[in-house]
C-alpha cells in the first residue's frame, strides 16, 4: 500500500461577523462541533464612523501528526523525501452565494487552540462561555465555576413570605421561602425570617446546603460581616445559566446578582488567529469556480511538524485557512466557501492528510530482457529481487543486514553450471542493495550469446571483504608533475590522483623528500572525502606502500590500477583483488527474453482478471490482489494449448483505482502523477498491488478498475473490466 489517510482530530470556524441584528459581532462564537467549515469575507453590510465594515471567517484544523510519526518509526510510511503529504478538504454545497475566483492561504498555526462544542453557524448564538473552545479573539478557554451573590442590608430585612429562587448549573430550581421558623424537611426548605439579619443569612445557607435544597450543587460562603452570601457552582462551566430571583423583599432589604464568570480565556496574540508567516510556510490554493475541492501538497509543513521544536522547527498546532490578506481587505465580498468538517456524516468527505508514495516492487524476474542495441542504456538493465522469507516472514540476512550483497549469473539446465557469466559492466558480479526488511535487489544487464541461453540462474552470495590494491613509491625522484594514479571504484567510475601542488580537494598529491613521505601524501589525498572520489576508497600506508581498499565489498579484480609515470620506475602497483564472498544465500532462475523491435506503433488490448479476489473483506484487512493479464487476441495453436499454460503478461506501467458502486464515487483515484501511489508492482508471477481496506467505509460495495500505459501512443488506457467486492466491519 502506498496511500495512508489521517483524518483531522480538531477543527473550528472562527469569525468576527455580525449577528442577525447587524449590531453585535459574533466574535465569541464557537463552531467546533459543526459539520462544515467556512471561509468568507463580507464587505458593506453595515457602516460605521470609519466607513463600511468588513466581516471575516477563517478555518482552524488540526491533524494527528503523532500517528504519522509512529507509522514512520514502524516503516509503514517511508522516510522524508520518499513520501508526499497532501491536505484534502471537500466542497460542501450550500444555499448561499458561492464565492468565485479567489485564493485561500494555508499556513501553520503558531499557538495551541481548542476545538469547542458550538454548532450555530448562522446566528452565532453558541458563545464560548464554557470551559473549552476557540473563537475570534481567544484560542483557549479555562474552566472556572460560575458565582453569584445575595446581599442583605442592615436597615431592613425580608419578611415571612419573601422568596429567593436559585437555579443551579444542572437546571435544578429551588424557591426558598422565608417563614416564621426554619424547616429543613420541606421541599424546598423554609428559612427563618428572624429579626436578626445574620440569623436569616445562616438559615438560608442551611436550607441551600440541606438534602431538600441544592444539596452540594451550590457552595455557600459568607463575608466577614455576615451580610453578603456568595454562591459558587460546584461544577465548572457555563456562567449566567441561571437567574437569581428575589420576590417580595424590597430593594432596601435584599439584592442579588446572577451567576457569572463561568470561564476565562487565553487570547490570540492577534485577533483572528496566530500564524507562521515565513515564506516556506505560506501555501495558496486557487478556486476559479468556487466549488472545487482543496488538494494541496503540504509535505514541507508536515515534515517540520515531525521534527518539532526540539529539532529547530515547530510544533503541530494545525493549519489556518483563510482568504489572502489582499482579498480580506479588498473591499469586495467573497461569500461563502464551505468545506465538510471532521464531524460530517460523509465518510469520504472528511478532511484528511493523505500520505502518498511509490511503493512499487519492480521485479523483472518474469520480464527479464537481454541487452539490445535497440534500447537506450537504462532500459537494458533488469532489476532482480531476493526475498528472504523465514517461517513465513521477511527477515534480514544476519550477515548482510541492511548492507550490500553480491549477485552472479550462471548458465545451466537444472542448476548453475560452469563459470560466472560476464555482465553488462564487464564484471562477473553485481553489487545489490537493501530495499526493506528481508528484501534485497540488484540491477543486472547481460548480452545474449549465440544462440541465446533460454535459462539463467542468479546466485545471491556474500561480500565479506572489499577488494584492495597497492601503489608502491619506488623512487620519488623519478616522479614528475602530472604523473597520475588511476583507481576504478566498484560502480565502474574511475578517478585520477595527480602529482602536483598538494590539494586534497582536487585530488592533487605532492612528491616529497622521501618515498615514505610521498606515499603518505598520496594516502591522504585518496582518503579525503571532499576530493574527487569522495568516500569510494579508503587508504593506508606502510612505509612506501599505499594500500587502497574499495569502500564497498565484494568485487575482486573489478578494475585495473593505472599508473602514469613520466620518469623511470617511480611507482609500481598491484591491481584490485579480494574476497568474492563464500556464502551462497539463494539460487533462483529466470527465462530471459529477446527484445522485439517494431517498425510501427503497436496497439495492444488485454484481458485482465484478479485471481484471488474475495467477495467480501473486513476493514482490518490488508489485501494483496494479484492480476492475470493476457493479450486479447492471443490465439494459441493446438500444441500450445496442450503443452503450455496461458502466459501471464506483465504490465510495467499499470495503475488501479477504487470506486464506490452506489454512486461511482472514486474513493482512491488513479495515482499516475509524480507520486505514483497506485502503481502496480510486479514479480515473476505478474502484477499485484496491496489494498488497505481500512481506507474504505464499511457497508458498501466497491469496484476496482485498472489503467495501463501504452508507450506507443503515450497515453493511459483504462481497461474495461470492473472487479467488485464488499467491505464489512
């Protein structure tokens, strides 16, 4: 699988737009639980002393980057540089005016913020009074308890029959009535209308705290005078949820304040959100018609989030999406662009970061061609793979690990025979490399013999030590400016080390006052990583003898050391020689093909099948689906039918897509661009691909379709077949 999606874990719309009265701005509005997100600019709905007003709306959205970090550590997604991350958000249709011909600015948010629980996107009535939620002026809410007060006055007192009604945060209302005596058993309790003010206060407190009263949902305290009672909600949250009502008593006897101050806020540094504004963090997306979805490469931002502030980058506080500054201040209205939010009921419309990468295995074992003068150099190379399965799982070869491995080709009928065959680089061994756990690959080219061999054996074996060569300074006085030592690396590239003014950067060494000193100078130049050869050789010296070793093991006699000596016997040498590797890990076979040339642009038609498709999959499955492809007009003769199986054609450039059958919605699109995230792999058994079924919504049927690239017409050709399956939980 080469696609993975990370659904947003927080989003919100913040605005400074006017409420319906066109007087009060809804800056305290929170829309964190709404099923859509909105960006707009409104100009001229109202006027002020400064002129016509503008109103703005912006989007905040955050993604679970920690999950990306975990997946990278587990090699589920590749390292930086080998994967692209795309922000994908989907247009939400609405009955309002649709903005057109605008750009949205996408940049990282530089401060933490809270999503909140508001829903109202029209009247802006869901003011962030509770403990959580960002809005236009504030990024974080803090939970505190709402408080209220009841105050008695010394000059007069409430009388029997006067009532104080209190409603707690849960909406429980109690009407406490003053009576001739206190009664804690009635519901609600009665408090004592005594001739002493402090006695009244004490009695009301007892009533509120009693089992028939608010019984702990309201905490009561008194000031030092005993005249002011403070009521504090036992739960944090919404202030002003209740009104304290005093009935019967006059203003000179008692007064009350309603519950308030149920939360506090941490403001943005700049109202409307704090954003990183360095050029590398500013991305734009264009919307010519207005209804377009948003798809934007945010790889740089995601990689910076992964590094984090400890690595000199920044923390993941999500993204801010807004109109460009010029459009927000243009004096023109852009009303309104909406996207589906993470809480939408539509599974495939949720905002996501989509990781895409090319995960193809291009194993040419079943599609191996002899080198041909008709093909350019790169197309004469075939890539072979070695899969080290041990008890059903891939593991590294212990002695190789993530290092290099050697491959040699042999002829033979049932097993390798004779000597190693000479490869495209005139060598008998090719150096292979590590792909992933338990998988190694090597690129091999070979010219056909006459007649061509119909079967080859590839032997994968150890490369235990590097090849070495020696250069001996026999007489430093015989060395002249311009004399050279030429070494050839295991990749076939040769490098000159020239006698002259000592400069290790350009590979120049200097003959000194003795053979030993001259050898030391030559050694130092070979070892200089900033020199022409970089890290392809290492060298040591012992007296007048310099020993040069290949950086990569396994090639014996791969090159000849060439000396250019203008004097007489100033230097001598031995060619590279070393250990070929003694351990054979695996031997496989292949049937090479001969390239066929056409004097016209051939057009091919194919019949495709998925050989292991099930009718139903669970969302917990990772399915590897294998294809069988044959040419449509394949017409075997009687002998072929009797003696041969139908050949499985390997399509080198093939891509798949997945669509939901009910509405033909493409839920995984053809990834035929630069990322190649839906390209098919191939090996000796033909084409295949891995499908992460978790990408699909359960309860629906889906269809897989394929497109093959026709190099003759330089175009993709969609195949006619659709392969259907259902997904369940």
